[in-house]
């Protein structure tokens, strides 16, 4: 009888424990999360993104002038100047700014025009110009004076006439170089004296007009040269020099 009572007690106790454990498990479980479909108004609000301000330049600034650099270049003419060529700076005809010329870094105060005469410089000099525009922009150009070719001076006074036509070759070199003279072409029988730079050409005894032609070449030590062909018309009454 006692054993039967003990068995019933154990069964009841076990049932109570199982019931309590199940109740505790149900209480600790979280309810499932439900998702509600958004309304059309909420969907439209979700798709709208906040606007971000643009950092690109404004369109109305595109027509504004770019600030000039502190130093810009300006064109000088001719491209290779020498002691016989004036130098011109390329500025507008109505330019009313300031033009400053320098030779070997020395300011030429008495010239403020766009043209610097060639008597202000010589071979090897450095010529610089600074142009200041009314807007404040500053531009500059620079050139080195190169070698100038010799100049052959032609004149009727170079001729002397007797039985032989004497022609004195008159040459000037702007750089004061020693110049070499070459006779490129002359009538048969001519003679040339390099000491006096005199060309002697025999004259025909035939009556009537004669045309005497010869070509001379003057070369400086730097290889620059000048060459001219000269024609001399001769008759009993007229002697005339022509240069081709």
C-alpha cells in the first residue's frame, strides 16, 4: 500500500514539473515580427532623396576673363635681328600702355615706342622689352643680336675708265669684321687686286655699245655673305651702272 502511494506521488510531481517547464518556455518566446506593406504615400517619401548642393562653377562665371599670369611672352620682329635691323614689339597700333627697352639689362630711357632703332645695339647684345598693358598685365620678349652680312656699296664713282675698266669694290661690314672678296664671274682677262679691292677688266676696241657684267661676293668670318651682279653699259657717250 505504501509503495502504491509513493508511485502516485512521483507521477504527480513529474507532471507538475513538466507543466511548469512548458509554461516558462512559452513565456520566453518573442512574438514573430510582422512587416507591414508601405502605403503609396510612404513609398513616395522613401524614394525621395535629399538634394546635394553642386560644387561645379557657376555658368555665369564662364564669360569672366581669366586672371593673367605675372609674366607672359610677347613677339619680337624680326625673328633673328642683327646690327642693321630695327626691332619691333608686336602690340596693337592704338596701344597706350608702357614699353620699356633694355640692352644688356640697361634701360633705354629715351625710347618708349614699339620700335627700337638698330643703332642702340650690336652683335652679341641681348635686347629685352617689357610691355605693361593698361589692364596691369605684364609681357616680355627677348632677342640676341646675331651676325649681319657685309654690305656691298654700289656707286658710279666706283668706276674709272681708260683702256681698262677699273671698278673699286666698296664693302662695309656692320659688325666691323674683316671681309673676304671673291670674284664669282667676270669677263675674260680680268685682274683683281685684293690690297686695293680693285677689279680691272679689259675693254674691246670695237665701236658701239658694250655691256660688261661681273659678280662679286663679300663674306665675313661667320659665313654670312652678300653677292651682287653688276652690269656696266659702255659706249662713246654714255656710261651707266646697273645692278641685277
